[in-house]
C-alpha cells in the first residue's frame, strides 16, 4: 500500500446548513488543491443548533440534505474520498442520527456510521449537554476499505467526538483491520483544553494507527464554544499536523499504511491481547469504617 495525503478541515458551523455548505466547499477545494485525496470535515458539519426548534428547521432526511448533496458532488468533481465527519440526519422513524458519511471519487456513498456514545454530561463551568435527548445512538462500529484516488486499500475506522473516550471502540476497529481511525469532533473548549491532545495520541499509540480528527472551533451562532485544534497523529503517537487555533483551516499530512504495520510489529499489543475475567471482591462497609477510625 502506498502513501497518500489526508486533510482535516476545521470549521465553525452555524445554524444554517446552506451557509455551512459554502464553507465546506471552499475548504474541501482548498484541501484537494493541496493534493489531499482523503478529506475529513468535523462533527455536525451541517449545523450546530442547540435549540430544538432550530434543529427541526435545519435538519432533514439524507436524500434532501444539502450537505450530503454538496459533498457527493464535490467528491465526484474532485475525484477524492470526502468524509463528512457527521451531520444530523432525520431518520425514517422521525428520530435524528448524528451520522458520518463517506463518499467515494465517483460520488457514491461508501459507508455511513451513526455515533454510538451520546454526550450526556454536566461540566464544572455550568455547561450541561444531553445529546441523547435529541439523537438516537448508533449500535454498530464501522470499518471500510478505501481504494482509488491514489489510495490503495487503507482501512478506515469510524468514530465521532465523544466516542473518543471509549477506547474499546477503537480497539475493535483496529482488530478488524483499521489502520486509519477518524475522530471528527465538536469538543467543548473546557474538555478540549484538558483532554483533546492526550486522548487522540493515546488512541493512535494503543492501536498502532493514524488518527485524523477534524474539529469545530470558536464561538458559534448557538452560543457554544468549541476547541478547534484539528489534529493528525501518526501510529507512533506523534502529531504530524495541527491547526493550533480555533479558526477555519485546512491541515494536511501524509498517511503511509506501512507505518501502521511497522508500529504494530514493534509493539504487537493487538496480537498479544488476551481475554480475562474480573474478580471484584465486595468491599465490606463496616471494615472500611473501622480502618478509618
């Protein structure tokens, strides 16, 4: 397998999918102009809308979605793999999915992935998020081969944002052959400053895989603030490209699947992994009180 160029585009999506589609097209064309043949956008490329009424106005079914149609056309016109990190898609049952979509150089849909882990948290600064109140979680990890446009058989594993905190997802994808892991995101500024870099590097190191993470950045129309700092990390855990800010940007790095194979040969933890049981001995509350005294 030969090397190829991958790009992560950093956005600041507002509440209008039409305006966001304009930014998407400009940044994707910029990335392709620099030679990237795999291009990834952030989580919620289509719109970031915290208000339920704004979400209802912005989101529609996949066949009517402007981000989907724009991405499909761009992939075909530019002859690239275009990975919409995610956008909100109205399902047939009336529920929303936080869905990633990968389009091939012919414009066809190669794969889709619905975000599994919902961001239901209360942060120290008063931010409170209940993603599960708006979106239906996915139930299936996805790994797909990307071949064409100068890419020879790399295997891509999907994830979205909060999935990053669940290493078992990435391990399962690596064991299924993924040598390129994706983490498009809209990390809050607070959690991004604390954990973004270290978690992405950890997922790369643990799995001997490249990690591409396109991010949202800055102060958005709906009032939220995201961290930015889109990253590409190599299988040894080195940051090979970064947008060191929260502005709109394109970052590019070379992806060489042979480097993933080499890292896994040096430290064969995927091969050496073993099943084990957990023996959790019950703790006696009375004895704990006695020890404290």
